[in-house]
C-alpha cells in the first residue's frame, strides 16, 4: 500500500480537462504533481503514492493494483505512469516523448500518463509504473480511492463552490 493521503492529493490534481485529454488521446501530461526536495529530486515513496493516485483517478477506479511484471495483461483497463525523479530522467523522458501524443518537455515532478505500455517508457530510463483497476477487497490493491465517484467536475466555479452545488445528488435539499 502507498501513502493514502499523498495519493489522494495527487489524484485531486487531475482536472476534468486532464480526464478529457486522457480519454480522447489516450495520454496526458500533468504538471507539478510533486515538488522537488532542495536537491532537485523527488523521493521514490512520494512518486509511488502520486502515480497510484493519478492512475486511480484516470481509470476512474475505486482501487488499483500493479500490473503484473509492470506489463498490462489486457484483462482490465490499465495506465502507465512516467514520473521523472531527477533532472536527467526528465531530459531523457522528454526526448523519448517528443512526438508522442500528450508528451513534450517534462521536469521532475511532472507526470506523463498513457493508456497503454509504450516503448517510450522503456526508452526514457525513468521510473515507470503500470497500474490496472481491481476490486477494493483485492489483496493486491496498492491504493483504494475513497473519493472515487464522489468528486465534482473541475474546475469549480465560484458560484458552485459558494452554493455547495459542486456534487450533484438525486435527493433534493430542504
């Protein structure tokens, strides 16, 4: 299991625009998911938690697990997350993603997510993780998204926020 709080925070950085891009293009870049520590690097446990939270959000899954051997077995929806930890990894990943849909220049703390395991993950030498949806009671689950299905559309307008109408419900308020 990964740090639940860190995963939820990272998952909340995925906006409706990111989801739309991921669904239409099969790939998306999300900027500034994690901050670098003073040395300009990302801590591995933070990267694991962030990538799990983003994967759950992109897959709209209540729980996710590692894809077997970091390869999608085709049985369920899957997403590969690339998150450079150091500047050298970011540069290599940017070169590998140059022409890939949704790719481009990346910095440590940025995330590139793709719906399929692509050769760009292996070419970049950056840590990459492939996740697939699983059940909340699955013993292999690395993250259970307690907010799955309860998030509103983002960005939220000031009027929606002030009136509390971000989350819709079938029941009427008194």
